[in-house]
C-alpha cells in the first residue's frame, strides 16, 4: 500500500511540473508577440477615436533620437535657438552703442594702436574741413563724438597734446578707413582771387628784395628792433597771402644769411616751433627770428612804408645794438631783496618791488 501511494504522488508531481512549463512557454510566446507588434498610435481625427498603426511615425521618432556611440567620448548634441530669438546678453551689449553713418570700424578694434600723432590727426582734420568735403557737424557724426569733444581736441597744440580725447582715436580710425577704401587725403580748397590768371594759376607777387641792403647784413649782424611777438604776427600775416608756403618762406629766410653763422636750412618745423612760443623775448636766439626781421625790414623799405611808433620806441630802448639775439633770458638775475623780475613789452628785463 505504501509503495502504491508513493508512486501516485510521484505521477502527480510530474503532471504539475509539465503544466507549469506549458504556462511559462505560453506567457513567453505572448510577450514575444507583443514586442514584435508595431506601436499603436491613437488618432482623434474627425472625433472617431479610431486607433491606427503608423510605421513612418515610428521611424520619424527614431530619427529624432540622437544616435550616440557609447564606445567614444562624443559630446552631447547642442541645440540652437530659433532664428527670431536673440540672447539677452547680446541685447544688453548693443544698448547705447552709437550708430555711425559710414562703415567706420571700432577704433579700439582694428586700430587699437594709433600710429599717427595728435598733431598729424589734427592736420588731416583741418585739411578735410577746409577742402569743403565735410562740415564739422557731419564729421562729428561720422566719428561718433560730440562737438564739444571735437573742439576740445582741435583746440590743443603739440605733438601729443590731446591723446586722452575721444576724438583722437576715432578720427584716426576714420582716416584709416578712407585709406583702406582707396580715398586720398583731401587738400585745402584753393580760394580764387583777382590775381588769378585765366589758367587758374595764382600770380607770383613775390617782391624782388635783391636791391635792398641793410647795415650789418654782410656780417649777419643787422640790429633788430622788433620783439619776437611782433615778428610772429608778421609771419602769420605773410603766410596768409596767396601762393606763399612755409617751405618757400623758409628758403627766403635762409637767403638773408651771408656767413657761416647761418643754419644749413630753415624748415617748416623750425618756423612752426618759433610761432608756437609766446613772449616778447621767447625765441630770440632762433635763426627764424633774426632772418625774418631782416626779410620784413627789407620788404618795408621796398614798399616805402613808414616806421611804426613802437618801432621808434624800440630804437630808443635798445640803442644801436638792437634786440639781443645771442642770449636767452633763462639765467640768473641780481636784484634787491624783496624785488621781482619781469619783462616789459620791449623785451627788456626789469625788477620791481611789490
């Protein structure tokens, strides 16, 4: 009996195992069928609520998923903003930026290093304005500065005077842009006068002074009876005449020397240096001062003009030797205690008490 019972239990266990294996196999088959089936896509078109399977949609979704090779260190794909969208920081950078009327580059971009001196840039600006090509207001708008900034720069004198002004680098970049575009620097507009002939050329009204001779001229020791400021005013008036240039004037001045006391040449820069000084005796040792006096004295005699009242006073003050052209008033002076040193309008040094 015991053996028969154990055999029955053994047969039942084998039957249960077989049924379990069959159920597992069916579940695996069902799962495989579901995985192999295409994805269902619910459509609500026309309100029918029908479901449909779309293989192209499935493929499109796969295309939108970035394919990343996990075996390589590939960075994640970057997404870009729409074309109509701007970054906030780009907007903030553009606020307050001047909009120039021409394609002028940022002077602190392509032209960070300014190679022209302040005076060279000022000369270019003067030639541009004097040529009539642009007005001051137009030029200020072109370089993006105010009229106050423009005049603050233009009213300075000296090689590098005004290097802190905003108009300096802006104007330099403006002329560099013109140069890159093939535009030549403008020249001063020539004013027509009654002395111009039909061909448009100005007549040379230079006086022939070869027949005028001054005492002491052969030894380059003509007595001078004008102050340095007087000579500067005469030079300024003479250079305004039609056809007169500083180069030509320098040659005329050099011709007034007849010994080795004279310089090898008198350049335009020497003339400008003398004209830039101020004071009755400022520049009294310059070759420009002596030679210009001789030149203008000959011109006065040639034109038969009378001596001015100050000229007569200078002769009385300075005597037969004339104005000092050998020694500059830069040394020490002896005066009474409590006195001060000054220079009068004739260029004479004197002391006075307070």
